[in-house]
C-alpha cells in the first residue's frame, strides 16, 4: 500500500484533503460542462466513443484544499497505462447463423442506416453549478489554496476553496476584521475570504499574473498534461542557461512529444536575467540548493509554455519549470457512457467484444449485418429476446438485433439508498459488472463503465478493493495531486482531474493513465474515463462554483456500491 510522499510540508491552509487525494493512486500509474447535450432521436443506437476529445486548455492548479472531512491513510488507487484487453469476440459477418435476412440488400453487405449512427460524447454542463463572471472588483488567490468560509471568521464552516491565480468577484468593502487584519470580503457566489498572505485585492499581483490561466472544466482534461519520459525531468525554479542544462541533463538532442499546439506566452518579467519563480504559500521547495528531479513515474498539469534559448518549458501548477522535451503529452481515452432520457433508457448493454455487429432483419426471416459495433458501445434494449441454434439474440430499442455474447447488461430498478427523495441525486456502482448509473430520484440519467479495485470483493483495509456500502460525496476537487513514496512504488501525479471523495481515502476520479474501463483496475478508488468524470463532476453535489477549485459538504450525492 502506497504512502504519501511529502514533496514539501504544507503550510497555512494546506490540508487534510491533500493527504487523502495523494493516497488514492498507485504504482501502476507510473507505467504507463457547458454546451448542449446531443439528444438521441427515436430508433438511434445510443452512443459510442466516436468523437475525439477537445484539446484541453492549459490552465491552473495543483494540490488540494482545506477540508474538514476526508480521511486517513493512503490506500493507493489506480493503475497504469494498460490497454483494453479484447474479450472473445463475435464474428464480424455473423457467418455462424443460418438465418440470413431476405431483404433487398445484397447478402453480406454492410448496411449503414440512420438508426445505427452513434452519438457524440455527452456535454459536461448539466446545470449543477452557478456561473461567476470575472468583473471588478476582484479578489485574487495568491496561495496554493485559499479557504472560503461561511462567515467572516475562521471558526465558521468551510465551504470550499480557491486555487492559486483564481480571480473571483468580491464585495467592495470588508465585512469584518476578526483574526484578519486586512479584512474579510464576501465573494461570489457566497462566503468570505481573508485578504492577506493568501489573497489580495490587487489584480496585478505577480503570483496571480503567473498563474492567470484557469482550468477548463468543460474539457475532458482541465489542463494540458504531460507524463515523464524514462529519464525523469529536472524541475527548475528559473529558466536555465545552456551551460546549466548541459551540466545537469547532458547535450543529447531531444524533442517534445505532443505539445506543438501550445503557444508560448511572453516571458514574465521576473524570469528575465535568471530571476527565480516564487514558491506560492502552501508549497515549499526543497532546501537542497540543487535542482530537484521529478520521479520517473510523474505527471504534470501545465499552466503555460515558455520559450528560452530555443527550448520550451512547461510552467506547472506549482510554479515549477519542466522541460517539455522530457515529457509525453497525455491523450485521454475517448470512451464515455450515455445520457439516459425518454428515448435512451434502461435496460441497456455495453459491448465487450471488438468484433460484434449490429444486425437488421428478424428471427423469422433471418439477420443481416448492418454495421460493426464499437468496443464498449452502449445499446439500449427492447423487449424481445430469442435463441436460435443455441445462440441468444437481443432486440434493440430501435428494432435491430445483436448477439447475446460478451455484453455487460444494466437493468432498471436498482435499489436506492435509504432516504432518496424525488430530487436527490445518487449513484449506483456494481463491482461485479463494473458499471455506474447516476440517478435523479428514481430516474436513471447516465450509465457508464468504470474500473473499481483490482482485488474485487476483498477487504479495502488490506487489499486493493473498493468499499461496499452506502456513502455520501463530501469533498470535490477540480483536480488533486496523488503521490506515494512506498519503496518501488514511488509516483507523483499532479492534478488528477475531477476528484470526488465519498469515504476515507476513496474517491471517484478521472484516470488518464489507463483505458481499461469496464475491468477492475484500481487500488480502491472508482476510476472513470475523463469524459465520464467530467460529466459526473457537474452532476453531483456539492456543486463547485465557477471560479472555485473545490467544495465541501456533509450532505452531498448519495453513493451505493454493491457487489
């Protein structure tokens, strides 16, 4: 079990949530929502991972925030760059069925029809969060995390937090000075922040200017991400000269992998002439005067790109400079689940074969292949099922058919947790099926595949298993850093996206280091594809207001995890 690797002690509001976030990842990590939701029209196949993700914007933020809830010890979560393992497949031309359709189409020819076209990935914004316009007067966050309190006193409830560089609408005058010499200011949409070492009223504050790029919460990944190449990169506090890089890194030619679309920003004034980047409050750089190196198993979210002496550097969310030619750009999985509505409903199946076909025709007159089904494609089912020569066939809601082979089926009617009201959001996770269904009251609204703990039904305290039972989501982070220092299992993944804690160190979160959704694969957390994690983050409670980076609640979305 991995333990927290402390890169530097966290001070002044660096919190327990950080420890919990760090705890949820594992060694395999090393190897490796605005808009309009498209609706399914009647008689259309539900969804496939067909469209590419939007390129993530380069944006803000690192570790985690000041949270009253969140748990104890690291229970390392997820896993490496593991490819989808193909299960045994259906034959592409349904040659083993004697029932060939008597339709006007030529035998064996693939027929593309309106009813079989896939849908795009779901949009992220489901109306769960308020939108905050960045208008003057502003308050800017100048520390790694800045706690937002319910009242103008540190003894009041903590509502959430801002991240370094955040700009948020504020009141013109302070609401009090209890324990805060420069005053407590009300911020949008609610709550109070103490102005001082962690927050400023000066919109031109150097730290706020350095970290001005914000996370894109409508993208599959809120930042541009890079993973370490085999030789781990140095983490510079200043732009190094050629002499320095030659002495530390050698002179071998290198090139960045996948960052050509990122445009360098103008060089900040404080980096001119060898100036050093400041360490934001809440993050301390090592006391060793030498340049530290990242772990071999590390990942970084980038705020910006800087160019110096012909070489490009990424500015990380901790205000460190990492050479881009030492990183490989992260390209997230394109897999996603499906939005459920009047035309796309349960029951449905996810296809677990790489060679399955959608069929037209009928049991009475035979079947003909219509089009290939995508691996992990979701298909809504109709009422009929038949067996022909020992092979089962299921009718789709659109009136087409597929073989009942290598399918993961999600039925309607999961038992809700106690106390579910008509408007209460809740999630059901099946460990046996590796599925998640999101509900609003008794109405299912989203279904997808997940990766839970790789040790199945074991004890979560002693094995890499996901806890079973009923829980509440209590803490949410746009991103949180996960790392560990267990010997042979060291890793450091900055800004894991869309983290939602539901008990102790266990959370729902995006995994950008593997694409094995639908198979047990984590060290205990519930891994989701980045597109699914983004959707879920905007659906669940507590809502994280625009401009904030995290929120805390004792009455969040209910979670039911069953065997």
